[in-house]
C-alpha cells in the first residue's frame, strides 16, 4: 500500500493536537492539583488527606487513582465490541466523533465541579476519561490504513509531536489564568474551572477539523446475519484466533502489557505524587509537566531514528531500561526538591515521547495485512487499559496500605522489569522465525 496524501496525514495527526489537551490539562497538571486542593485540608504538613464518599473514608489521592481505574475498566470492557462493530460496519469515524463529543462535554462540565460536589466531579472525570481513551481506539486504528509500513514510525511520531505542541499551547493559556487570576478578576479555583471549559472547546473544535479530513473506512463484514452485537463478537473472535498464530505479536502484547502498566501509571499519578508526597507547589508542577511535553517532541523523533538503526525491539528495551532507572530516582527524590523534580521531568519527557510513539508503530508493523484494523487495535487498547486498571489500583492501594506513595513508585520497577523480560522473549522469537524463513 501507499501512504495517504499529506492532507490526510495532517488531518489524522491533528486529532492528537485536539485531544492531547485533555491528557495534559485534565490528566497531568491543573485538574489533579485542583482535585487535591478541593479535597485536601489545606495543610501541606499533612501526609494524607482523607475524604468520605458513599459511606467510606478514602485517602484523597487513592480515591483519584481508583476513579481512574474504574474509567479504564469501562473502556477495556466496551472497546472490543465497539471496535469490532466499527470494522464490520466501516463506521469508525462515527465512533470517533461520538467519543470525541462525549469527552469534550464532560470536560466542559467540570467547570461546575467544586468542594461541595465530589461525586459529580468524579463522574465527569470518569466520563471524560472514557471519551478520550475510547476515541483513541478508533484514532489509532487509522494508522495502518493511511501509512505504509515503512512510514508508520514517522507518521506515528508526527501525531504525538502535534499532540505535544497543541497541548502545550493551550496549557500556556491556562497557565496564565491560574498564575494571574487577579488580572482577570477571578479566583485561582475559578481559573482552573475555566481551564477545564477551554479543554472541552479546544478538543471538540479541532477534532471536527481532523474528522473532516479522515477517509471513510471500508466495511470488513458482509451480509446482515444476526444482530450487530453478535457480528461484532464474531469479528473479535476471528482476530483472537489470528493472534494465536502470531507468536511474535502475541508476546509483544505481553511485554507491552507490563511496561505500559508502569508508563501510564507514572503519567497519571505524577502530579499527585509531586503535590502530596514531594510538596511541589502547583506552579512548579505545571512547569515540570510543560518541560515533559516539550522534551517529548524530540524524544519521539530521536527514538524513531534509534529504531531505524537498531530495530524496534532493541530501541524499546533501551527505553524500558531507562524507565526502571527513573523510577528508582523518583523514589529517592527529596521532599521540596523542586530542581531535582525538574531534572527528573526532563528525563521522563524524553523517554515518554519515545516509548509511546514506538509502542504504537511497533504493533502496527507486527500486524498482518487485514481489513480488521480496528479490531486488532482493540486488543492493543484493551491490553493497555487493563494494564492501567491494575497499575492505578496498585498505586492507590499500596499508598493506603503503607501510607506513602514512594512505595507505590518503587513497585512500578517490577512492572517495567517484567516488560523488559517479555521484550527480550518476543525479540528472540522474531529472530528465530526469521532464521527459519531464510533457511
């Protein structure tokens, strides 16, 4: 196949520009800090603040982690059937539009969240999370349809880079509101709420531009036997049967499950870890996340170049090994160590951009030629979401059990180590099969 036109590639990459503002503002910077502020007691000396919900007392940071775990569990449960239906009917663009709209509205609704309506805020956060991640199932599945295998690393990196640039632009705008609320005659809390509203508008608006350029998918199914849900499960079962005969792809998914468990948990829990455990001020937290986003851009491109030189599996092994080192450093960071936190953020940004982009393109390369691209990517996404559920729940539970998020960070080393071992296994399988093919 040939890579699609520049117009289509740019349109695809622009969805990263559109939705990455959710990942930065809602997941990584302003919302976690706002959540910690409205659920905390206002005393920085308190190690763990608690809140009551549904008759149970929770550590506020652990409750946040549990809520995200619930959101990712929902995505893991619904994405296989939705994606297989989209492949069967050829309407993945409709699903992408629906979840883009749902997530955008939920972000806008966070404008009304404050200390008096905790349950409302958590529900909006969960719905926004579902909208974001469910839309990525359909967005990612476009990659093998619009890019030839030799261009997929480059196109994937372009998407992530556009996402980082777009999210930083809106983050800076929100940063102005949060840092200088008096200039606009508002409180810091209201500045945060306005930021949530801006995220929803930005995501939906630029999402429409992307959708207008993406091609219509061709249906993979034929006929009209049984209900759409039955047909969807049949398509999913067909992909599962194919995976059993693709040992390299299956073992790569195992590796991805473990190392991505660590990557996503770090990304989702970093702000609350810095705020609650390390006592990093909100302003400095936002600066550190901006550093991560900016460094991630060259990180994605340099990792793509590294993979060209040493291969995807070896490049991923380098990235995972670096993550293990970074977790140990994060565990040892001193309280109130702002500049140490900045240094760690710089290193995290580089490996974060690289491993995310390369993970997606490696999977696309290992896929067989098929029309069922969305169903194949649903396995990728379900693997990712279940990993996040386990990672976030473990992070929150270890925090409640031991009274320190540092122990939760240290536990992530085990996830990365297992992922590294599985990558070695998958790489060895690929080499052995290559030798058999050429012998």
